[in-house]
């Protein structure tokens, strides 16, 4: 069953000015269950490949994890998101000082791509499962460490080749 989503003028303004907006709790529970199951299947498949190769990471995947051109990212929370489980943090354009694609450097320890070295951590997206954070790929973003004993799963869809 399709879910009607109203993108309001306020959503459009916030995206234009700050690079993101959030749609809270719009993904139905049944769809969340389907996405969680598929997420788990992919995790298990990737971990079997790591076992086969005798490694703990392949590319940006670490036992249990990410890449960047301008496009729209739709970040769908499959679980409730908290600071403790390392939700995504978004750094609004007004505080980042740039709307451009920023050169990223690979962190040798984590294998993450890092494009920001300032002190502003950004704003955590603290939302219930089923919420969607929509943001430009040029928006600086990061995730924290999951310090809980539960999964932090998201479904990420990228749309288009350019977001204006």
C-alpha cells in the first residue's frame, strides 16, 4: 500500500537553505520489517565473505557498516535512532561554510572517508523507526559508534545525479 507523503513548503525551504529535512515516522511497520530482514540478509552475506577472506573489513564495511557526487540521500531509520546507537549527524550548510563536494581523505584506522575536520559535530537525527532524513550528498554528515547491544539499521536510497 502506498503512503502519501506531503513535502511542505517548509521542507523545501529547509532543504534549499540547510541541505536537509526529516519526515518522521512515515514508513509503515510492515515495510520496516521487510527492510530489516533484507538488511540482515545483506549483513550476513557480507560477513560470510569476510570470514571466507579472513578479514574484518572489506572496503568501507566493517563487521557489522559506507561512500560520495551530488545526489539526494533518503536515509530511512529501520530502528529508533539515538545518540547512544550512533545515529547520523547532519551539519547544516549555514554552519559548515560550504555547499560544495568536499575532498575526503580515507582514515587508515577506520577506513571511513573524512571530509570535515572542524569542531562542530552537527545535529543528531533523533527519530523513531520509520522516519526518513532527506539530505544532499554535499551536506557534511557522519555517524557515531553504536555503543548499545542492539542493531542500528538504516536503509539508504540515493536519487538522481544532481540536487539543486
